[in-house]
């Protein structure tokens, strides 16, 4: 049974979640997510359940280790976890969601102690081969609170029975396991060649809850990478190019700067 924790989400676009723990209560989080913790909270880093558990976590793009934060004080202790990039933190009360929720790899931020974090392979071959970011999903299970992070604006959709929704695979944050998830070819020669949305879309069929994000991290990273390449090729090299010139001059002994 998961610990019953209180929480507060702070901020707007660069959010953090502050978790309040009673004596002997704890929470788990991705390594490196902790922002601050008060006296009486002890951090323990391990694989979260043996070597095999650690390796399975690596399949989702997470680290081999996971951190547990336990409060050993007498009143209340607080620990906070920060989002890794602009977006929103979504609280998931798993006891209200059928005790299980599937989310994108790298979406998990933290959870109450007692929540199990595992991997969930998609059921269909098409989803497995062409799902892109949705190939491997994280499964959060238990009866307490878990928190996931997503980029940009978050859209919550409650699909009715038989209702279908086609989504860019990177924009899918998470879904209830009862939502049917498959990958469909976008169709049409011009769409596939010039559409800019990729060759495949995720097709979701209700009933169930779905969360979507407007700015997947992969899309943000692609824009930054493209802008950096353009800047390096242009006349103005910007800060990164200037830093490269300075470093090259120091290495070569040329100090004409």
C-alpha cells in the first residue's frame, strides 16, 4: 500500500512539486529531480528492486537508479522535485484511475513510496515497430499519488466508448490501460512526404482518460538543434560559436582575442 502524501505544485511554466511527508512516510523520484529537502529527510539511491528492475528502467530511457526520500523527523518534512524542461506537472491519483496508468518514457517525475514503476510494451506489432516515442511505455501501478511531467500545454481528454482520436506519437503523455492504443500509417503520398508530422500517428480508442502535450521534448530538441546548425553556418556564430573559437585558440596557442 502506498504512503498517503500531501503535495503542492508551485510555478507556472517551470513547475516543481513540493511533497509533505509525515514521520516514516516516503516518496520516490528520478535521480537528479530533487530540488530541495528539509531536515530529517534521508535520501537512499538504489535500483528500485534489484538489477533486473534497474535494467528495465534503462529501456524506457530513465537512469539505472532511483532515489527514495524517507522522513525520520517528528513533525512534517518537505521535499521538492523540479520539472526538467518547460511544461506542466500532472498529479495522478492512481486509486481513482483503476490503480494503473501508462505514460510516455521519461514522463515519470516522482511518486509516493509504494507505487511501482515498470515498463509496459505495446500490445500490437505496429505500435512496437513504428510507435517512435510510444514504443515503450512506463506503467505506474498502486493506490497512491504519482506525478508525471509533460511539455507545453496539457490537454485532458476523456474518451467515450468507441470514440477515436489520432495523435502525433510524441504528443501522447499517458493513458489508462483500457484505452486501445495502435499505430496507423498517415496515408497519402504527399502527406507522408511533405506533411512534416511523421509517417505514423497513434490511434486511441476509448473509453478512458488520455493526456496530451503541446510541446514534446523531442520537438523542442529538434528546433534547438536546427537553430544551432543554422547559426553555426551563418555569418553570425553567436555565443556557442564564439565559445568554440575561444576554446580552439587556447588549445592551439593562438591568443588573438
